[in-house]
């Protein structure tokens, strides 16, 4: 990666996607932040090459 990093998701889009899938806004608001945190961390790890392949079959 060349000096950039993922900081977060477009939460408005994520909320609209959840609503389109018929999910309760309360459930989306509860579950989305912890999921976003893990995904952002993992995306940045993989982009910088510091992510592990644990759990993936080669």
C-alpha cells in the first residue's frame, strides 16, 4: 500500500444496505460498529502485508 489506509466504512450506505435486506435499524446499529472495526483492521493488515494466512488453505 502506498501511504494510504482504510479508516472506516460509509455507514450511511451500510445502513441503507441493511434496510434493503430487511434488517432492523436497531440491530444494524448494534452489530455494524464491531464488524466494521474488525474488517478495517484486517483490510489494513492485508494491504500492508502484515496479515497472516491463518485459517486459509494454501
